[in-house]
C-alpha cells in the first residue's frame, strides 16, 4: 500500500492490489481517481495470460498435484476468504490465503474525516466484536486528548465488552462445531447470543454494528431493565454452558476430530504474531487485559486460561474457559456498578489533539486489537492504523495447514476464529 | 484391542448423553417467535431510519437548516437547502433529502442537531426491492406523518 521494498522477502506481492498497479493508496499524495477502462482491461489480460501459463504447464507435465480454490463463497471459510490450496491427492502441499474480498479502506476513511466521523467504522471492522472495537478507537483518542472517564462509564464499558466477548465466542462455538460436522449446538448458541443482542438493543439500539462509546463516556446510560436482564442471564448461561460441555466436549467424534490437529508451536506463534486464544492455547498466558490492563480490568478477579497442546482442541477449551471467566467478571461488575454520570460533560465536541503518536490496545475475542494514531495537530487524524488480530492469526495457517488433509484445514480455520473483514479492513 | 472396545463404549455413552441433553431441551418452552403472525416490538431505543420529530407544541418539525447534520454525517446522507422566509424569522429548509441506503445509523446527526429535531424512527421492516424507496424527502414525509399521527408507527 505504501510501495515499500523489503530485502530478502520470500514472496513480495502487492497487498490487496493487482500486481501491475503503480499507485500507492495510503501515501498522502494519492489522488482518488478510478482506473481507466484501458488499464483495467490490460490488468485482466495479463492475469489471464498468467493463469493460462500455469494451467498449461500443469497439463503438459501430467503432474499429480493440482490446485483447488476454497472460497471465496465456501461456507466454511466464514466469509469471503479464498484459500488457494496446492494439493496432492487429499494432502495439502501449500496453502496460500488470498485476502481482500472484503476490503473497505477503513484506515483511509479515518484520514478523510474528523475524529468524530470515524466513530461508526471500528465496529464494522470486526462485526462480531463491535463494542470492543469501539472501545479500542475511543480509548486511543481519549489517550490522545487526555479525558477523564467517569466511574460508571468504566463499569458500563466492562459490562458491554464482556457481554460482547460472550456473544462472539458463542457465535464462534456454533460455527466451529458446524465446521466439524455437528449442527445442533449452533442453534443452542444462537439462542443465547440472541439474548445478548437483545440486551445490546436495549442499550445501544443496534443489534450488530454499534456506536455506543463516546469520548469520555457512553452514548446513553444502561437502563435498570437491561442490568436486571444481564443479572438473570448469568445463571442461565452457566447452566447452558454445562449442558454444552456434556454435549460437545465429551463427544468422542468431536475429540477425535480436533485433538492433535493443527498444532501451533510456541515458536510459530511468536514468529507470526499470533495473539488471543490461539496464542494462549500454545502455552502463553498473554492477555492484554492482564498484561497491559486498560479500563478497570485490574480491579476484578479472574484468571487467564491456557492450554499446552496448541491444537484445535486446546484452542476450543481455552475459549470455553474464557466464557466462564467473562461470566466471572460480569458477575463482579454487575454487583459493584456504581450510580453516577455515564458521560463526561467536559468532553469536547471538536478538538485538536497534540501532535504525536498514540497507541491503545484492547483484547478482542480474537486477540490483541490496537489502534495506532498519528495526530498532526489538526481536526483530522493524520493516520489511523489498525492492528487487527485476524490478519496475523490467519497467516499461521500456511505453516500449520501443510501436510494435513483437506477436511482438517476446515477444522483449523474454524479453530483460529477468523473474521474476514477484520483481515481485510 | 481392549482399548478399542473401551473407546467404542465411551463413544456410545457420550452420544447417549448428548441425546439425553437434546431430549431435555425438546421439552422446554420454545423461544422462537412466529414473527409475521406474532407481532414483535423493537426496544424503545431502537435505531431505525432518521426522521424529523413532530413537536406537539408546534405540530411540525423545528429544523433551521443549519447544515450541522450534513457536515457531521460520515456517509453524506443529507442534502439540505434552506432559505430565510420572506416574512422574516428563522431560516427554514425548503429541500431536505435523506438517503437511508448510505446511512450507518450512528446517531451523530441527532447529537449534532441544535434544535433536537432529528430522531430514529421505531420502524424496523424497511426492506424494499426498489432503491428509490430509501430516498426520503423529509418535508413530504413530515406532512404525511402529520396526517396519520395516531397511526401505529408513531410513538
Ligand atoms: S442539524 Fe437539525 S436544525 Fe440543523 S439542518 Fe440538520 S435537522 Fe435541521
Ligand atoms: S445516523 Fe449517522 S450516517 Fe445516518 S444520517 Fe445520521 S450522521 Fe449520517
């Protein structure tokens, strides 16, 4: 996107852009102009020629290996992700994730508006963790302009974030089990997730893409009805989780399908920058909420669950334990939530942060999500860079998926919990 | 050999346990709502499309065509033109369109409006096959709604 050249890179491609393009959209001098029709035709022609060359060499040499395109419309890639599989029979030789089908230039959009106008976009980057992404952005700007956040707002933030984490994990639970071939838990999980979405509708008004966080506080207070509903939800969720455990974790087919599949070793995890539950399943107790506490997370009692195996089952078990920990945090937050203002009335509407660089990261259900902001002292951000967890977590599949069967790739991809707009942004 | 037999038995047992749980859930009250037959209501703060508030005191909206909503909107949904009326007084809009298909329902326009004359409508079944249905002319819209003030959608 910037046109940087990197020495000794094994496979230097244009990211998200055609190989033959000569523009760099994230540079400041870039003008918004469409490609001319001639340019596009030329690109297509070159690409078609390259494709034909590949297929003709394959045909000429009567090779046994072949290429399979998995996606972008494959149901188990969870969105518009394309995996280019180089296969020999049923065994994978090489996996190449092809990204960019859901690219919406979120970072560039941030540079084109003022700080207020980027409010609704973070929750669209990862649509399963909208509240937490909202916090990520709002937290960055709060760090840049130095606003106080009221006590009640802090509690509200923790409550909605943990509910969001539960909703996201429930969605993943159902979808992952569907990937490995069981349909029933999907419906159970959606029933619980529906309850959480109803609660979000009571506080924010939207059900999927929220815009609930404001600089210095929240958009509106949590209503007492919503808090009551959340309190009732916790014991219900606990009993359901126990049921799911019996239903799924004890099931021998599921165990056989996931144990020992897709092992991410410690070295691999560090090399690729894997974060979140996938990292914790490899044995690192790294959670942004513990290691770099933001908000008031250091006032609650909870543990970071880990596993040592690093396989798909380990990642599954860690996420299930995380749901229990979320319930634990929620329980404490809901009993301790104080009365008071939900918003800081001193928060400015229009502001110019001091020039400088700011970074703030939150623990999203998929890993460390951080926003890096450069301010040049004007009303518009100079640059907003999102460090999204799925982008790094997806790359690890290149190493993990090799020498596996095709059906296991579906299982590995499911256990990594990829959200495609989060990869592409 | 012995291990395999044991595995078969534990496997069968786990499936039986799963069946038992599924059966238990079958006896519970269903949580689904038969939507078109059984009406539902969104929550009171539901974010539907943007519309003008009809103030009971004046019987109409209170827009002063200050363009604040147009400027804050991240998705350029509004197109507003306004004039001062000939008889003097506040500026009033004479052209006010809103494109729902661009709107990201972020409520920034509502918060920016100095006269508090914008709100989210509680409608939720706005799906349409025609793109033009998502262009609302607020001045016409407000007249139409005034006619059916007591109708169901108007809270
Ligand atoms: S901000 Fe309010 S008063 Fe100003 S033009 Fe928009 S609707 Fe009218
Ligand atoms: S809700 Fe947001 S996107 Fe929609 S019209 Fe208002 S400011 Fe624009």
